[in-house]
C-alpha cells in the first residue's frame, strides 16, 4: 500500500471532523440534519449550509485523490450531499399546494415551511405558529442546487422535479416586493411577528435566479426539456431594490451582519464594489466585537435581559439590549471566506487568528464553533458602561453546524485544497468586475408599406412585418402568455408562471419557439389597456427611458435588441408625414447615441448573430406527430393531410388553449407557400374562402389573448382596412368649431331634456346623443347615462346593442385619434381602465422603501399603502380615496406610474423622501399651473386634466427635481387643437436665488455657523449672534403689496345650466386666483415650502437629529399629536422605521407650507441636542414655537410700517402669509424668528439660572 501524502492526511483529518460534527447526525432515511439534540427539527437554511462543507470536502478528495479509496470517499461524500438536497426537495414537494397559492397571494399563511420533521419530511408546526415565510432559505437551497449541479452532482432526477424547481423560481422571483421574516425568523426586530422587506432575502433570491437561469438540471446528460428559465426583469428588479437598500438591511434594522452572505460568499449578489465595501465597513464598525459580530443592533436573543417566557418584546425594552447584544463567531467565518475570494491574505489571517482564540477545543482535539457568546448576568451593568470589555461565555448550540461547516470550508480554501472557483463553478464571485459598455440594437419596423415609404423619404430605411419573414414579431403580451405555460404540470397541480407583464429586458431577446424565430415589441407600445401610448411624445420618452435602462442593466450574453414598430398613430393628422417627435427620435437613433446609450440601428436579420437568443423548448410540445415541423420541409399542401389538427401540439390539459391555437394558426398560415399550379372556377373560390376563414380564426384567437392591433403583427393585408365602428356622427376634423375644449356646452339653450314630471327623459337624451356632433357634449351625455343608468343600458342609438359601454369605447377611440386628453381621461375613468402595470408601479415605489398615500389629507380620507396589494384591491382603494371621483382616480394611477418610472431611472430625485403623497402632489401641480398661468383654480384643474401624458410627466419631474422652473402656455401648434399645451422652462438665476435641491437647503451653512456659536449659557445673547447671519440678505422686500389669496374650492357648474361636465376635482383646494406679481421673487418661498411640504422632503440628516432631541425631552407635540421620547428606546436613529414614524406625525398637518414651517422649527430645536445638558424637560409643543415666531415677525413688520393687508393671516393656521413667503435666512428670515422663538420657549423648561433671554 502506498503511504499517504501530507495532503491526504490533512484531508482525512477534515473528513474525521466532518463525520463527527455533521454526517453522524444525518438521518439515514431522509438525509436531513436535525438542528441539535434538543431541537430535532430540520431547518432548511441550516441543512443547506451544513452540507456545504461535505460538498467541498468531496471536491477536495476528487481533486487530490492519490488512492482508489480517496475516489470512493469522494463518491460517498457526494452522495451524502445529494441525499440531503433531495431530502429538502421532498419536504418542498409535499407542500406544492403552498407553492401554487403563494405565487398569487404572497401571503404568510401560504408560504413554504421553514423547518420539517427530520425523520418524515412532514411539517412540525402550523402555518401561523412560526415565521415560515423566509425567502432567503428557499433561495439558498436553489442557489446551491445550481452550484452543485454545475459541479457535476445529479440531484434532480425527473421532469416533474424540473417543473418543481421552475415553480420554486416563480415562488422567489418577486422577492423584491415580498415582506418576509428574514433569516432570523422574526421579521421586525421587535420580534412581534411583523414581516418586512429584507435585503438578505432579496439578494439571495437574485443570486438563485441568476444561477439557475438557462441551467440544465440534468447536467451534461440533459436535453432542452430540463432547462429552467428566469426572467431578467425580475432579476434586475431585485438588483435595483437591493442597491437602494444597502447598507440598510430592512426598515427596522439599519445594519445586519446576515447581509455578509449577500455581498460575498455564497450569493455575491451586489455588483457595485463601492456598495459592497460600504456595507462591509458598516457591519464591522457597528456590529463587531471581541467574539464575533452581533446580528443587528438591540438584538435581545439570549441576552440576560431577555424574558425567556415571552416570545415577543415590548417596544420600549429594546433599549435594554443595547451594548449587550450576543456576539456570533459565525460571521467571522463569512469574513474569512470573503478575504479568500477578494484575495486579501491579511483579512483571512486576521479573522482566522481571532476565531482560533474563541473556538472550544474538545478532548479529541476537534475545535468546535459555538453558536454565540453572551454577557454573564452579573456583569451586565459593567458592559453597559464599558462595551466590549467583559469576558463573555459561550451559549447555544455547540457546534452551530452552519458555522462549523463554513469554518471547515474556509480552512479547505485557505490551505489550498480547493480554489475559489471550484466551490463557485458558476463564477458568481466575478459579479463586481466592471462590465463592458452595452450597445443597444434597435430595429425599426413599419406597420404598412405607406409608412415605409414615408420613412424612406426621410432617409430612414426600414422593413415591414412581411419583409422580415421568417422572423415573427408579436406584442409583449403574447410573451407573457407564453411564459405563463412555463413550469405547468397538471399532475402536480402546478399552473406555471402567473400572467404578468414582461419588461424591456425580456422583450429585447430573440426567442426560438417551435423552431421559429420570434421577437417581441416592448410593452409600452400597447395603448389598448391605457392611454399613455396614445401620446407620441410619451412613447419616445418611454423609449428613451427603456434604452437607458437597458444600457445599464443588461447582463446577458449578446446585445439587447429593441423592436420598435411605427404605426398609423405615429403619423400626423393628415397621415402625410411622421409625428415630429417620432421623426426626431428616429434620426437620433440613426446617429448612434440616444438616452445616454450607444445605439446600433439595422434590420432584424442583421442582428441575429449579435443578439441574445433563448430557446423556449417547453412550447415544443410533448406529443409526437407533427411537432416542430415548421421548417423548410413544410409544404402548404400538408394542410389537407393534417386537416384542422395540424400543429395543435400544445395541449397541457383538456381545455382549449387559446395561446396554442393562436400560435398554431400563426405559424401554419403566415409562412410563404410553394408555388402551386393555377386553379380556377369553384376551387379558386373555395381557396379564397378557406383563407378568409383561417385569417378570421386567427383574428379571433388574437382577440382572446387581448391582442388588439393584430394588423401590426400579421404579414397579411386582409384586414388592413379600418374595421367598422359604431357611428356617433363624430367629426374627424379637429378644427371643427363644435370640437372645442372643456368650454363647449351641451344645448345650453334647452338644457337636459325632461319629461312632464321634471325627471330626465333618458330616451330623449339618447336621441340628443345621436344628433350632437361635439365630442365633449357626447361625453357629457354618456356620463349622465353612465351615472344614472349604468354601463350596460341599451341606448338604442343604432339599434339593439348600442350600450353605454360600447358607445364609450367608440368615443374613447375617437378621442384618442384627436388627442383630446381631458376626454380620454374622463372616459378611461368611466370604463374603469387600469394601467396594466399599476400594481407593479406601486410595488416598485414600495420596494424602494417609499410609502404611498392616495387621496387628500387628513386621514381617513388619505389612505396609506405600506405593502404591495393585488391590482383589483389597489384600484378599489384608489377609487375609495378619490371619493369615487373618476378624474382624480385616473390621474392618481397616472401619477403613480410616472413616479415609478422616475424612481427606476433617477432614484436620487427621491432622497430624503419616505412617503409619497400623491393627492398632495396632484394638488400642488394644479396650484403651480394656477400660479404660473395666472388663472383660476377651476381653470387650472381643467388644464391639468387636459395636459398630454408627456407634459404631465414633465411637470411632475420638474416638481420632484426641486429646481426653479416656470410654466407658460405654449405658442406652438397643438396636436389636435382640443387640448391646451404648456411649456416648462428652467429659471436658473431668475428669482431670488439659484435653484436648489430643497427649499431650506440654503440654510446649511448658516445652521452650521449657528450650531458652533449657540451654547446654553449664551442663549441670552442670541439676538446679537443672529446679526452674524446678515451677510445673506433677505430675499424679499417688506414693501411687497401683492399677497396670495385664500384657498377655496372652485365652483362647478350644475347640470341645470345645460352643462354636465367632466367631474371636477373639487376636493382639491387650489387658489381660485393668484395674481401675477411684478416682483419675480414674490411667492417664491411660499411655493418652495408648499412643494417640499407636499413631497415630504426634509434636509439630509433630519431624522437622526430628531432622534437626538427626543433623548433630551419627553417628546415633541405637533398639532396635538405627540412623538414620545420612548420611541428612541425602541428604534435606532438610522432606522427607516423611525423616519416613517416621524413623518406619520408630521403628516397630520394637512397644509404643506405649514408642515414645512414646522420642519424648520424642529430643525432649530435639534441644535439643542448638541448642547451639554441632560434634559430640556417636558413635552415641546412645536406649533407654539412657530406661533411665537409668527407673533415676533408680525410685530417687527408692523413696527416697520407694513400695511394691514400685507400681514394677512392664513385662517386655517393663523400664520402670517408673509412669513410663509420669507426666505429662511436674513434679518427677516423665518429661521431668524424661529431661533428667537426657541430661545424664548425653552427657557421655561431649563433648570433655573441656566440662561436668561434679554
């Protein structure tokens, strides 16, 4: 026998350790590992981590084998790994009903369990008796399933198991918007069973989806059917949210050591190295101790102050755990692995030496890693005073198998038995390497030959749908239907992927489906579901946004390819040329640079070799016969041979499959046929009739899939002519005097027809509808019928079947052609149209840690959304918050979509904003129009409703930006002559100051200066010190004579006046008339405060400062609502949860400008937090400080001779309007008076003799 090599001896030693600490506990039947002798259940996460060292040891044996026994040992270890992974899979397969439910409900009660019976794979506790929803645990299992499969292990055996894995990917794909209990199983750190969005779950899900995408689960022996697919858009959503969260771990945890698994091994989920380093530094600086790292700040688990008889904590007792949190050696094993992967020997050595000092050595020489180290009960007070000084004692499991496994793995890597790439065969550790610049390929398609000719005249060569054969072009919703078939398995009760929209990353690939090449148009092109795509400027803006998104988010092989169709709606009114906005965009695309991205335009056929291509083999069918016969050998005569059953392979159940039949007809009848001998007579007519029947069938199937504009996607001219529509005598001429804006009226002389009793004569009204030619009048009449008779009332205008719904649909199409945006929004509201991605937009905003409110304050009218909700429920909530005002409801949807678009591409616009109040945003937009255009509130409301989507989004963007801008009526020719147009321009230095990020950001230098000078003993000199701020002079003169008039609701004309107009947003208080000031600075600061208050924007670091001041008083009271000091005992200053709590109190104030003045007052108060005093004392009433400052301001102005009307007070708050419009700094600045008011107010709460104000 050969002698053992040194490496072989060392491996045998590790095999002994693995056997003693891990494998001897493995159940011989299920392969699962119990948590400990005291806890016989098998946790998914612990099992997967525990088996990682066994897998690594098997790889090391196979790599370093110098005897046959080593190869046998490697195989034995591999099979132990396979047995455990299959054991976990069996546990999951027993709960497939939960997987199926959770894909739709995302409810905690429908989630997979976190732990199972070790001996039977059965569940051990009820659905509501444990924090089961832990997306990171399921994701970790899938990640290592992918890595182990890539290393050569065969874990998945059958196609049914492939479908299970595919559905598990659907289970985790929405992790970016699923609040779960996290890796510590407790959710919110108060341990009260509250779920929250966790960075650890999102990151692990992203890593698992990336690892499994296009992976063959049968390994080298697999075929196309064993591939699994992930959608790139879901992966990038996870990436985006993860980036926005880190280094925060969740709303309640500002830092969590568990995130180490996300930024380094095993997930490597973060691509930005600066974020990785910042997060690691945050963890080390805030959580690291002498025995490891705390899990998170104020973690009470196993501390002496924790009550073991209670599952949940009291909120205020979290302060008791500060500085005595248990320290876990586990996290040092992550840092050792991190050092190995980033090639940092110093980091590896540092943590190996630290870890060696706290491992517990057994009699047989095996070193065990304990679960945690805790402060002894008798030394708690000492640790409070001097953190990290007392000797701690080991507690919990010995060893913690999860940590022991990672410790062994680290040693195997550090000693050279394995290379980092061998335990990461999918090369995830290269995620932070910079990626090359992405070139976005754009192929422009013309809907008709006429459009092709128009483009050719402009020097742009394009193809039509017929020209690109054999490539097929389809709308994105077809791809959504296709992916809904992925993973479908009736035997297991799995329905596949829920129908959801496919994003631009998904539509920017080529797809091979049934041996045919497909490409798909982006989702934003589809205008059937919502009206945004009716605006050509909006289309090109969305194209620019999507191209910019592609250039920074594309991670797949090859280049992204965008198929951009030019349809009839993109032409001018007379169809003689392209819309100028579309034409300008096409020329920019030709130049090779657009939206900040490099662009390559060309034909689809030219892009085949450079594009990303996916083979969706699951649509190839499971039957034999004619499967996959769509190739060169197919002859059109085969139609007769196969009859109606030709290419009907895609039947997964007994019911007819609309998608399968649509694809069948599409592929069977769109291919060019071989030349046939000429036929005549009856045969010719039969052939024509058959062709027509086939195309009608195809059209019907397309309608079943909700594909409206089928002409765009068929290489046939059979249905090119306009389809018949209900005739409402609609004029096509936008210049017609009857087609005016909202000012046009319905029979103002005769009013609404009534019968003898005085009631509305609906039949006469329907006849009036038939006779009138004004779009606005028709909409008004239909609105009356809609409100009084319902959508399905038959008007009889054109015989039976002329329901209100059908007439509204027809009117919607006509209004869309004429770009009458006020009518389009009104009719959309009546038809209950929803933005297809409404729930997605809401989820995007929530996932970026922004709460939403809809409706106007105060509660309960203003509804708060803090967690994703289903689409129908969201739409109903919007209706309720809008008080069933269809105009407000439809505008709320639109604004929500624009906010989501902005936060996706420009998250910086939303810094220091934790709650987006859509109702107030709409109100502010209308107010801006009223002030800039010098019109009444009612006119401003109508103008807002009549803006095109692109103008509305532009206005919103300027409001969010915090920059100075102006609005004026556009002098350019309007699209259709029916909707008012506006132009928005930056003011730059026009006005008081250069445009700034937020209204009070100008104070930062002054505040810093004041903070340095303000001390407790010198408060009596505050007036003299404020004179030092006079270097920044007041931005306004005290002699201004113009004032802002009071807020009042616009009057709405009644039905009896002959005008039943678009429902007004009368609940939105808008100044009825705002004079145009001669001084351009007039109203500037009022406007800024109103904008910042509506947007809930506060200065950087505001919430941390509030936390500090709360520690020195009993609380802050704002209009009767108290923010108690006890909040600081529950929450840390960096928690988003604390920020949201502060905002909740501030949002009790309905007036945004008053709210912002309160924020300024609190900002002055926070300067006292740095003063050397233990306590200010009682509850501080912030509004009293503001009113005290207001009285001082009023007195000074009167002493200077200000006239009475200048000092008019807001009746709702009692604050002088001139103070609202005062610059923060300067002699008469708001902060000057607020500082004086604070000095006067707090002296009553200070110990006697501390200060005096003279």
